[in-house]
C-alpha cells in the first residue's frame, strides 16, 4: 500500500507539473497576444505625431505671412477701402496669371471709384512739396489707405517717393530713395576724383604694365589714404595676378601686391 501512495504522489506531482507547464505556455501565449496590439497601435500614433509635426511647421510659417499682410503705414488717409485677402493660386500658371490680372483690374477700378482727386492733382501736390519732375504716379492701397505714390526726381538727381492722400491731396509721407541717393553721391565722388587726377586710365595702365609685365584687366580711379590713385589689376602670362597702385597725379608706382 505504501508503494501505491508513493506512486499516486508521484503521479499527482507530474500532473501538477504538466499543468503548470501548460499554464505557463498558455500565459506566455496570452502575454504575447496581449503585447501585440500596442505594437499595432503605435504605428498610427507615430503617423499622428508626424501629422502634428507637419501641421506645427505650417503653423509656424503662417504668422510671418500674416505679419507681412497686417503691416500698416504710419499714416491714415481720408479715404479707405476694406482690404480683402488674396485667394489661393490656381494650379495652372496661365489660369493663375489671368485670375491675377482680373483681380488687379477690379482692385484698380475700386480704388479709382474711391479716389476724389486724379493723378495730375496728386502730381502737383507732390511737386509743390518736393520740387522736381514727376517720374511715375500710381494709385495704390497701403494698409487700407487709398493713396497716390508719386516718384519725384529733383534737379540734382535725388529721387523721392511722395505719398499723397487720394481723398484730399494732402501729403502723408515722403521718403528719399537711398539707393538713388547713394548712386548720386558715388557719381559726385567720381567726378571729384577725375578732376584731381592728372593722368588718364590709359597712362595708368601703361605705368602698371611697365612695372609688372602683363595685361591690365581692370583700371579703377579711387582714393587711398587721402591720395588719388588708379588701382590696376594686371595678369601676367603665367596667370599670376597683381594689383598695382598708380599715383593719379604723376603716374608713379605707389605699391604692388600679388593676389
């Protein structure tokens, strides 16, 4: 009988062990099955994150565009119009251009209807304020303000943009064209240097190539340390490039430097 009990005990233990093993397999399989869905669910989340990131990038760009569109001038005219946002561009270039032309014509007609003075009156108002010749007159809208932009060129070459109220002809603003003003200053400086120079560019080129044999590629009249000089770029036969400074008053070589 003792042997029988022992056999039963071993049998029960074996069965219990198999049950655990089977349960372990079942649990492991269940765990594996339960872990799979998060992996599947993570893919849409990643895609959603990407969409969100893309949307975030677009949103970051929008404020800059809005700021440019919302930028307003420092003046207010007596006549104004409501500013309408531009529509989306068409996919076809020709259609987009045609649509833009129509929109421009409609906008111009709207401005002309609101304006109470014409281009001639605006030009007169501008030249009364800034004496000179009218180069261009344009009826435009600035931040909802209907104005004439009048470009006036003075006798000395200075260019000024005068903003004229399209409702009453008053001057709202004026601004000198800095680029044109700088160009005028450069031209005046060049004329001054040419007046001080005693030799011309050909003589300066000869003096430079006598000192440094080669071809003069560029000759420029300039001012260096209070002296009027010619800067001559010389290229030798072997390709070596040098800059030679020639005194513009006597043709003497002041310096030479290989590039």
